[in-house]
């Protein structure tokens, strides 16, 4: 098995250097098949990667293409030479050499197209990185929803987030986070690359849904661990990230669910209201931070 690595960067110089350093420590063979795609960071990210990791293939985009389109550049470059490719967020770090075991699992189990690795928060707790496919009710029971925050043990949130499971065994799941997604070449052959119309977020949900639709499985593999700091990249452009995330939600529903005008209207209203709440909350936090300074 030849395993490649794709990391998409945007204004995250320190993060991506730690990310690549973790690969050098735990799976140095990855660096010979690593593509870093920089989305016009203009903060010295590309120069730092070139200096510290000369063996890495660096692609410098003239503008920010978004995550999916940038990741596709890396996937296309590695597709012919690698049996499996790990998509890894720049704010994530390998914690062990388990990616080799995950790749071996994919090699031996031809029914699988994608594996999600065990993702942990900075404090070592499990990050809920694999879930069921979202439905219309998930506007109310997703990770950030008010109902989930007020009543995290409610049945609908637990079922969607898979939060009542220890995340300590290999298991088939609907979708896994693109923060640490290992894709076998057979999945790319079956469904193609990520959908570039998802600028930031939801492209992983869409990709896994297409993989299942092509007759391949998506699994969770706890034998490889990644430490992920949520928001390490999106914090550089928080408003744009929030808008792109909600536009991605709308595209996903339009792409994969039956078209009924009343349901479309209700879904659009729900997504729009959620975005408005997030933007208002962000504005309040920024104002409070300015007052404290």
C-alpha cells in the first residue's frame, strides 16, 4: 500500500507545520507522497512549508478556491500513484502510526471505500467525527443546535451524533469528517472527486453519501488517532466560513432530498435562521472582546 497525504491550507502557518511534523514523526513515508495545497494564504504559509518540508509537493493557488476544489487538486495529483489518500486538516496532528493499519484494513476489505480515523479534541476526549446522514430535523439536533446544548442526552441528537457509542471499535457509519478521512482509490474510481460546489464544509457528507450510493462502505477506524483543534482554519475567516457552511447545507439538501416546494421553503427558512443566529452570536462575542480590551 502506498498512502498519500493531502493538506489544504489557508492562513494557518503554525498549524500546518505542526501537522506535517506529526506526519514526519509517526509516518515519515507519507511525506514522499504529500501534497499541500495553499489557498492564497499570503501569510507566509507556503514559504514556511517549502523551507521546512522540501520533500512535500506544494501547490500555491492564486486565490482561495475553497476546501473541496483545493483538495481535489491534491487528490488528482496522487490518484495514480497512491492506493489510499488521507485528507487531513492543517489543524490536526497524527498521534500514532495507525494510519498504516487503517490503510492495510482498506487493502484487505474491498467493500470499503472510506475510513474515518479516531479524532480527539485537544484535551484527549473523543470528537464526534462520524455521524448519521442529516435529515431535516437535524437543524434542531446538530452539534451546535440550542436543543443539543440544552439537552445533549435527547434521543434525536444522540442518534445523529452517535454520541452514545464509545468510538472504540470498527464500525460502519454513514459519514466521517473530512478532518481525517482516508480514501481508497476504489472510491475515487467509483464516484470521482469531491464536489467543488461545496466551498467549505458538507463536502465530506456529500462524498460519503455518494460512496455508499456506489455500493461501497464508509467505516470508522479507531486504531489511528488524530488530535484536532476545531476551527483552527475557519477562525481566520469566520464569517465567510459560517456562510459557506450554511450554503453547503442548502446545497446538500437540494442535491440529495426530494424537491417539494413547502419542504424546500421550510428548510431554507431553517438554515437561514440558523445562519442569522450564528452571525449574531459572532457579532456579540466580537463586541464583548473589544469591550474587554
